C-alpha cells in the first residue's frame, strides 16, 4: 500500500521491507496475503494513474521479496530445528549413558546374587555330606580303623569332586551346556547314598527332554536343598525322588520320612529355590504332616514350552 500511494519510493529498496517482513512472518492462515501483494497495485492503477508496466513492476517486486522473506523464514526454522535436534540428541546420549551405567550395575548385582546363591546351594549340600561322613568315620576310628580309613579316602575324593563342581560353576555361569539331567540326578543320588548312608529310591523317566542350563541347574539345586534339609532338619532315614516329564511340564517330587514340620517356613535355601523356580515360570511347594507315616514333600513344576525331546533337532 505504501509503495502504491508513494510510487516515488520504488527507487529505494526500503519500500520492499514490508513485503519481506510479511513473507518472513507468513503462516498457513495468512497465505491470502500473497495474491493481495500482486493485486493491490492494479487496484489503484487508475486512481494513481499508474501505467501497466509500473503496476506490474510494483506487484512483481513485492511478490519477489515476499518469497525471499518466506525462504529466510524456512532457513531460520531449519537452523532452529537443527539446534533443537542437536540438544535432543545430546540429552538422549546423556540418558543412554546413564541407563547403560544403571544396566551394568544391575547386571553385575544380579550376577553376584546368582553366584552367591549357586555357591550357597552347592557348598551347603557338599558340607552336609562331608560332616555326616566325618562323624561316621570318627565313630569308627577305634572299633573299625580300616573302615574308617576307607571312608576318609572316599571323603578326600568327595572333597576333590566338590572342588571340581565349584570350578565348573564358575565356568558354566552364563553358558548353556548340553547334558543329561537324568544322569546328573543319578550321580547326585549315588554320591548321597555313599556318603550319608541314607536310603534313597529313585523314580526316573525312560526318556528325557532337552532342557536349558538354567532349568537343569535349578532342578539339581532343588534336589540338593531337599536332601540337605531332610537330613539336617528332619533327621530322615528314607527319601524318595520322582522326576517326570509331561507334554508341557517338568515335575519333581522329593519325599522323606523325617520329623514333620510344625510351621512351614521357607528358609534361605528354599526361598532361593522358590524364587529361581518362579523366575522360570514354575512353582515350588512344601508340605508336611499328611498321611501315615508322616511324609514331608517338596514338589516342583517347571513349564517346558518350546522344548523338544532330548537328542532331536
């Protein structure tokens, strides 16, 4: 409007600053200004006695500077978006660094807890066997020295075996090794009978399922903890272990004829086992005082979804 009313301003670049400013501040809601910049000179052409060339020149200059303002606005917005993006990336990097540190800390803590539980379960069972065997050897020292010596020799072999087990735990942490659970249970039961003199019967399946390392280790630790508690707290003389596979679950039952438990209290060992089993989606239950004679039972069930028969692809 200023350039139309004062055509003499067209000799100066200042008259195009309003068009430049309007283009810079243009939004979707104000796009209607663009055609006005072209039409206004022609609207005042007759009253101000402007020639067609003057009107066209004024309209074209205003339109051009409006587009230059729009381009300047786009460039400014691009730089602003770039700065915001850089700031966001820096913020995300800081968050990722913080999360990485937290995850590393949690991983180390979880691994340390896992290691401590593994050592507790293995050492507890091993030391119970050693203590019971040493008690029996001490009792035989005077009356049957030859048998006592034989027991001590076997105890030394057991101590070496326990040392090997400890080394294997360290090497097997985080690994999944293929091994037969049935053979491991039979070996565990054989050592238990030999070193404690306790009657132990087994009921094992004829075929086995392929099981992950975590599941296999959990089952073995439940068995060890059940054996240890049966002797240490229940003073049991007879135990029966039953292991079975259904289509979708692994089932374990360890029963003993020890003293009934008045208050079913899960100690540290059983609590650890219960947590391990539940982390695998299974369940662990302790019962005592039912039937005649009184039977105490530890029952465990773990789902085997997606697993295939042992030895199959």
